[in-house]
C-alpha cells in the first residue's frame, strides 16, 4: 500500500496540491500558518488541538479569497449571523479533515526527504527572480513574516506529508469506458423547447403589504439592516510630485552639474585584443623561452591567429585565433591591462608580458575611442534629476515639519497645511471596505478607525503611503456601527415585499397554467389576456446557450410525454417562465479527443469523491470534540 501511495504522490495531482500550498502562502503569508499561541482549543482531533487562532486565520483567509473573487456583493452574506456561523463551521470541518489526513499520513509511515523540501522551495515562484531561485529573496520574505528557515521547512514537511496521501487517493480513481459513453450521451445531448416569460410586475396591482408583513420581514432580516462603522476624514497629503512644481533649477546649475560629473557622460575606450598564452608549468624559464620564440616568429611575419590556434594554452580563445573581444581599462590582470593599453597602433604586438596566469603575447586588433555625450543631449535629463533631488530634499524637510506641528497642534490640520503650503482636504463618510482611493492604505485605515483619533479627536502621526507620499489625517465625523430603525428601511422593505408577493402571484398563475397543459387543456385565452406568446428555442445545450440559465436547467429536468414535458421556473430577475420540452436531440458520436478529456474529468471527480469518503471514514472512527461555543 505504501508503495502505491508513493507512486501516486509523484503524479500531476501532487503538483497541483503543492501549488495550493503556494497560493495559501501568497494570500495568507507564512506567519498565518506557523504562528500559534496557547489559546483555547475550538476542537480536538484524536487528542490534537485546533486552536481558536488557527480557525480565525483560516476563516479570514477563506473570506478574503471570496471577497477578492466576488467583491462587495459577498459582504451582505456575511452580515447574516446564520451564514457566518455556517461558514465558520465549514472552515472548521476543513481543518478537522486536514488534521485527520495529517495523522493518517504519519500513521502510514509517509515521509518527505530534505531534498524534496529543498526542491519544492526552489520551485516556488514567490522565491524566484528572473525565473531562478533567489536565496536573498527567500530569506527576506521569511524575515518579513518573522520566521526562520527551519520553521518554514517544518511547515512544508507537514503539508507535503499530508499531500502524499491526498494525492495518492485522488490518483487512484479511474473512469470506465461505459461511464465515458454515458457522460457523453448526457452532456452532448441538446433539446428543443418552447417557453414564455411572465412579468411578475404585472401582478403587483393586486398585492397588499400589511404592517404585520413589514414587521415580520424586518425582524427576520434584522442583521441585514446593520450599518458598517464609518468615518469622515480631514487630511493633508504631501508628495514629492507636488513639490517638484514648487522648486526650480536654472541653466547654470544644469551646466555645473554636467561639468562636475563629466565622467558619467563619457564612455571608456575599448580595445579588442587577441593573445597567445603560455602557462608557467613546471619550468618558468622554459615557458618564457617558448613565448619569446613565438614572438620572434610573429615579428618575422608568421600569422598571429594561426600561432594562437596551434600554440596558445588558453584553449577557449585559441579556437578564435586568440581573440578576447573588446576589453576596458582595469578589466584584466594589471600587467596584461597595462600592456594592452600601451600598444599604440592597431595591428601591433606587445613584447612578452608576464601575468599571474603565465606569459602573454598581445595583439591590438581594434580601438573604440572614448566618447562624450553632448550637453545638449542630456541637459533635460539633468534638469529633471536636479528637480527631483530638490523636491526630495524639500519633501523630507516638510515631512518632519508636518509631524512636529501635527503633534504640537493636535486639534486642527490648518497649521499643518499652512506650514507646507498644502490644503486640508475632506472625504465623504466611508467604511473600511469603501475607502477613497487616495487613502485606501492599511496604515491609514488603521489610524482612521482607531479609538485614539475617534474618541480623542487628535491628529494622526505621519503616515507613509509609499516612498514618495505621506499624509496626516484626523476624524471629523464618526458613525458607529448600528442597526437601522424600521422607519429608515421601511420603504425598501415595502418594495421587497411587493416584489416578493408579485412573484408569488405570478408563480401561482404559472402553476395553474402548467396544470392545465398537463391535463391537455388549452391556455391560449389566458395567454392572450396577459399578451403572452411562446418563444421557440432549438438545440439548447447544457452550457453556452443564450437562453436564460434557469430555463435551460429546467428544460433538462423534463421528459417527453404524458404532461411531464411542462413545468414553470422562477428567474433571477423575479419573473416566472413556463417551459415546454418539444424534442430531445441525441449527442454526436464520441470523438477520441473528447473521450480522453471526459475520462480525465470523470477520474478527477471520482478521485475527489474517494478522498471525501476516506476523510468521512477517518472522522467516523476518530475521537473528535468540538467546542460547544461553535
């Protein structure tokens, strides 16, 4: 069994699960997994605790992922106490499942080697620069999260040991040919249908909303009427960009900078040289004599490149006739460098030169003279650079001044603004999740919603938004979180109840029409009274259809004959549709490429089912205790 698990853990599922580790690292940070404090356990699994901190971190991580995916629309769901309770319980169930898998992996003797840990870390994109593992980046990220390398390795070892078992379970599943055929038959099938959409608003005239209805709705949905805490801020912002417009640089400063930094606008002379190297070997004098003999041949007219190919002991350059390409001053051994740049004319050859590598004969083959970039070509860049320098200097001076005055005069920002020639700006009321773009920064929000600024009404400290921008804020208006009164939300409740009752009336009307159709009766008169007409849709597929999704789903629940081809369905818009199935079109013949894709998909689904059943089996046999508070 262990052998099969090890084999399974090397497959693509293993890689996919390890990728999930990386994603969790990105979204939650290493620290959210590795840190813990001896707090009250929310659950115990076979004697091992799951702390309240673990649950809270997992909850916050999962919620953050949902909010990033669905945006602010998810906030209303989390305002429901029941939804929040169910969500946290699901997160806890996942943590319990992970703990059970970890324990079973250890019990089976699964292990992860140090080499596997090392390979996984080096392949994580978070620790790479330019496609290669960067140890400095790795160390920096861990330090930022407050952990040592050993801590992260231990965390990975636990996760990867668990994932060996998870990957083996999911990879053990397979799909039969008959399943693939059946899946194709069901998924590839299309249907023809007639449908009509009933506008619920047409039933609103007969709707009555009573005071009891309003009160009942308000009390049943009381959590939905909670407001978020909001603040209105006054702030003074200072940036280097703003200060650039307040400083100036004259032509003399630009010219002076150019002349004082002329070397920075010059290119070095480059020389292309070739050489013949004779290494010292065991007999230095013999090596020198050999080099002198070769030099004599060159002076007598022998071809330098040919001699380099046959005699040079620098085998790499010898293949190119001794060519070393272009070099700059101080790029080579000092003796070599001095000799190469002492040659006056292209084509000339040096005397024998001794370096730490041996004896060289050097030939100058080309010269690229030093060049100087003209002042006119760089003056605009110099001016911009000097402006930035002056603005930056002023920025840090003003920043210190802002901090000093904001502290000394804590009950207003006017003095702060006047001191740095800025203006006091104000926001509208906003919540943590809807901050203005300019102030949507964790440090700003932390200060804005702090008890110090809200209760004491003082200025904040200097807050750095980025390397070139700081801000000082103060709270000028605060609205605590509260439950809106019935009178505040009455209008919205009435509108919701009217829509709800209108839809219920439309559903009742549609249900009656469907009953007539199932009995074989005509509904033409009823449709004419509502000015409704059937619409035909052919070749409706399970996915990708332009027909309303709810209608498509209903079409694929119907069957032909004996009235079962009719039904009604409520739409997301609040309207109601009546649907008639008219024909079922069989799936096309199964192609090999489609069959392969279906087989993989079915195998993955079976693998997930096997994994879930395995976890359920472990939990059934485990000693799991959950805190009564949950």
